[in-house]
């Protein structure tokens, strides 16, 4: 699977690198910002999901390259805006878009930090807007690479209508949750947020692959809907694994700061289950762990102990297992071919990862 993933990643990298959409963006520093995240690479999991779902349904995977590149560029605009909202300085080990643009302003425009930071945020918002336009432009080019015009039109409409609306709604819920008392947020609300924020684009990729293979614009057809349900289960399980790694993961492997969810007062499902099951003393300890500036090893040891004592960790691990079983069961309803095996391996990889 890893070799096939690398093969797709290389093809997507080439499409993004050589596409002409960014070439006329001005000023130059904005053009560079638009290209930065998409050209940083990555595993390209969404294009792989799109391609392999197409192959699963009997289609030619080479037809999915432009829709896959479009999905990847679309994903990146959400990251640019997320980083502004979260105030993050690093993305994939490099400065975030708004930080790069802030530094540009300090070096070339102003020595006033406040003005430079506003410039960086404003320009990064514009960069994300342009990336969304770029994604649509790349998707429309699929008509010149084997995908029928009606299917491309349907995919474009779905991306701009349903996916955009759901993804941004999910982000809005996520931002609002951080301001609420986590004891007043339900597990159902958080899983709905995950389905919207994380799952919407994954479902789009899976359904797009099936639609391209079947040359259909009907997303309610049994095959398309089933592959979308597979992506939904995968998306929730993927996020739950991410939340587990945020507490129990290895910083060096995970690549993110352990304890960041606690610092942000993020109501993860694991935190909610811990608070629900905790004794009054344990609940008090958990609440005292939220919103701190740093988390030395002794605090993280306390956190991991509380999540284990309350049964929250085991709940999450069991929930991931049930969702992954659901995802595999859906896949096994499709004919056995190499792409079904790749998707089964992808499921195992995503839900057992430590990075």
C-alpha cells in the first residue's frame, strides 16, 4: 500500500507543481503563499482514497488525478484558515502561511508588529480564498482527462455547495465548543462536528471516486452511498485516533505537541467520557488540567492516569474498533479486487498509526 500511496503522491505533486492557475496571482508574495501548503507535499491520503474507491467500483484510476489534486488543494485552504483561527505558528514543521506573511511584512513593509501581524492574517485569508478557487479550476480540468462533463459539473456543485457548507459548519462548531464548559457538551455533538469538519471532504473523495467509475451524477445510488458511509466511519475513527494520540502519543513520532487539546480546552470525546465517568474529585482534577500554558511530564502523567482510571481511554479504543469494523464490513460488500485490499490496508494504517 505504501508504494501505491507514494506513486499517487508523486502524480498529485506534479499536477499541483505544474498547474498554471497561480501564475497570474499578484503580488508575488501572495502567489508564493497560495502555492506553499499544496506544494509541501504530504501523504496525499485524500487523492488516494478517491483513486482507490474509483478502482474498487471498476473505474480507471488515472481519471481521478485531477479531482484528487483538486481535493488536496481544497483541503489546504481549510488548513490555512484553521491556522489563523488557532493562532498556530507551525504546519508540517514549517511556518504557517500567516506567520510567513507576517515575517515578510516585518522585513519589507513595516517594523510595527501589530500592523505586520494584521497584514499576515489578512493576506493568509486571501491566500486561502484563492486556493479554494484553484481547487475548482483544477477539478474542472478533469473533463480533459477522461471524466464526463456531467460528472465533473456534479462534483463541482457538490464541492462548492455541500462540502463547503458542511466543512465550515463543522469548524464553526469546533470553535464554539472551546468556549463552552466541556461538562455541557455531549459526545453526540462532538461526533456531529467531526462528521462535518473532518468527514465531509473524505466522503466527497470516496463518493467522487465511485461516481467517476460508474459515470453517474446520482450520489444516492447504492454503490456511491455505501462508499460514502465507509468514508464517514473512517473519518470519525481517524479523528478519535488523533485525539488519543494527542494524549498518549509520542511527541517525536506524532509531530504535534502532546497535551495541545487540553491547552485549548478542546472537548474531545475522550475528555467528555472521562468527565462523565469521573468521581467529583477526578472531575475537579480534569478541569484543573484544562487551559494551561504548558504541560510538563508530571501533568501529562496525571492526565493519562485520569483518562485510564475513568475508562475514557478504553471507550475510545473500543469505539475506534467498532467504527473500523463497520468500515471493513462495508468494503467487503464490494467485489474483491486489488483496490479493495488497498482500502482495507489504508483503514488499518490510519487507525493504528502513531503519527
